[in-house]
C-alpha cells in the first residue's frame, strides 16, 4: 500500500527517496502544489508531495489543498502522513519536540474547504456531512508512534493543533486566546487539509515539528529565523528516522 507524505516547511524534498517517476496530475480543482514524486524510501513505496511547492513559494492561505488531496487519492494513496512545522503553545511542546496531535481547531477563513459542492461532486443532490469528531486516523497515529518508538525518537502522543490563516505569524494576544481554548500547537496548514482527507476517504495523520515558541512565549525576544531553521533541521531529521521505520 503506497504511503503519501505531504512535506511542509523544512521538508520540501525527502532525502534518500529513490525516485521512480514524477507525475504531473490534473484535477477538477486545478494543479497540485507540485508534481507527485513516486519512489521507494528505505524499502517503502512512497508518494511525496511538497505542500508549498518544491521551491517553497506557495504561502499557506494559497495552497490548493483540494487539488493536493485529490491528486494523492487519484494516485492510489490510502494513508497520508502530513508533516509540518508548528509553534509551541503549551509548556510540553517546546522547540525541537515532535508531536502526533489528536485534535484540531480551525481558525482559518476563506479557504476552499470541501469537495461536496455543486459542480464538483457528481450527483450531489443533498447536503453531505462527515464525522470529524476525531480528525486524525487512529491507526495511522498508532503507526507513527510505534515507528518513533523503534527509531528511538521522542514524540508527544496527542495535543490540539490550532490552524491559523497566515501568512503572518500570530499576535501574543491571539496565542493567549488559543491557549485558553485548548491549543497546544499553532500552524497554518492543518486545515482544510485534514477535513479534505477525511472527505476523500484517506487515512490521515499529522507529524508536527515544533520549530519555535509561539508569539509572546519563550524568551520574549523576536523570533529568529536562523534559530527556527536550526530547530527544523534537527526535527526533520527525526521525521525521516520515523518514516524509515514505518511498517
């Protein structure tokens, strides 16, 4: 069964991926962020997609999430690991930590967020709802946690991801509000990606790499991009170790 990996900031390519072919995909929703890269990674069949494009030029609010998810489903992917850099909101989620969240709160707006619209879903003659009580697939989460254990990579099991609009970072007041509302992590790409994957029938889970403390937390100084890049380099190497040990 091919595994789909959606790479975010810090993972625009999967080092060590033996590429079989690149696939340009046309979808009813336009072009995905990048061609699908099909190959093998340490013995596993993998389909890789760079969420922000291979040159990292697509901002979070302009990612064509529908085209990305549609393209992965069309390619026969059934399980998806979404990798992304995030900010830490609560104490346990410090920079360089990895987390496999189990909940999400959506603060985004104006993004195309469903396949169930007239003109796209053939034969749509009624309002369609999906169960999104538990937004991440339990089996894929367990799969990631077990692989992390085997790779001897420390990960946090659980947490609530707050998805914000971007591309700007949040204010300190916004982060305080998110903490009060139960968020442990903050990122800009978690929605509508997770909901679209559920609509498409893909088994989807998230691997979050904490790159920095969220605004107003930590040292109180302005965020240093050099420091963030350093944390991401460390975290993404841990992500590769986890992927290498997936069953």
